[in-house]
């Protein structure tokens, strides 16, 4: 994720809370900060939005091979706090971060409420990659990803796409385009088109009087249970040890990649 152009952002000193954040995402706006230690956030609404069409995910031969080898253990929602903290750390290729304390605390609260989720990639007991984001209706908003070993962010995205497809999600919002995302099949669409897709994805879940209400939502954990959400892809088979293997995930993604 890169810093937005000036016309895409506007300042606001309103403190973040889960209800405010959910309401903002429901209309296509999200918070960012200038730095890890920034005292405030600004709200962003890009004119061009990056999305990754779930059935147009580009699974390269090398990534397919990496998934099938199952060298890394992949989990979901087992280390959310670790993932967001790792995403917020500076690195050689990313000296600055937009995740400040306010954003981190808000997403920890959203995770506790069941809206924010993470995908973790492990090498033994070491967290070497992953991503986190927000689920609302049948939309998933990818917030940040991190890689501390080769291809681990790609592994996380591949597992996320499989999870969203089986769970009945229809929109994966990537916010801003990067070369990395483009290589995986992400495209840019104008704001008006994005808002239309978003409205369809959250229909029945987000109302005017109540920012979040019961409705038809995607199931982030359908992949783990082996039961696909309505209108979703058939789930891959569970193994005797639990969720599908990387090889099965690669096969699922190969069908339309």
C-alpha cells in the first residue's frame, strides 16, 4: 500500500471506534496515518480503486509449486495481534508505515467483534508472513500484508482468495494498486464502479439506521469447516488433520487462474 494522492484524502480528528470504522468502509472510505507514531489519522477515498477479482486470481507456475510443496503452515485468526504488529513494523523495503496506534487499536477491537481477520504464514513457530483485513457482508477489505521470507505474502493472498471464494465473498478490495498486486490479477476501477460493487456486496448487511445489521454475509471460516457458503465455490476437501493442504488450495485456484 502506498500513500494516497492529495485529492484522495481528507483530514479528520474524530477518534476511531469500531462503529465509525465500519460505517466508513460501508461507503468506501478508510483511515490511514502519516507514520507509526502519528497522533491522528486521515480518511481516504481513492478516485481509482484496486480490487482483485476473486475468479481472476493469477496463479503463476512458481506460486502453484510453492503452495503444493506445503513448506509453510498457514492459519487464520490465530495470531491477529502479531500480524498487525508485524505489518506496522518498518522494513528495508518499507521504512514508513501508515498503521498508527489508533488504527491498530481499532482493528484489534474489530477482530474481537468478529469483523477483522488475519491469515498467518508460519515457518515452524515463527511468523514469517501474513495479512489482515476487514470483512463486511460479502466484501473483504485487505488492509496490509507482510513478508519476512520469500513468497510468504503471496502464499497468504492465495489462501485468502481461496477462503473468500469458498466463503461466498464477491469483492476483495485492495485499496491502492501496486506491481505486486497487479502480478496477482488486481485491476483498477473508477470510484463509481467500485461503489456499485461495494453496495451489492454489503446489501442486506448494512442499513441506514444501523451501520451494521444481520444479513447475508460471507463466511470467512467456510474453508475450515468444509461447508461452502450459499452461492460459493464448492469447498475443497478437509484432510484428516484439518483444513485443506496447500496442494488442494493450488488445485482450487487453478480452476480459474
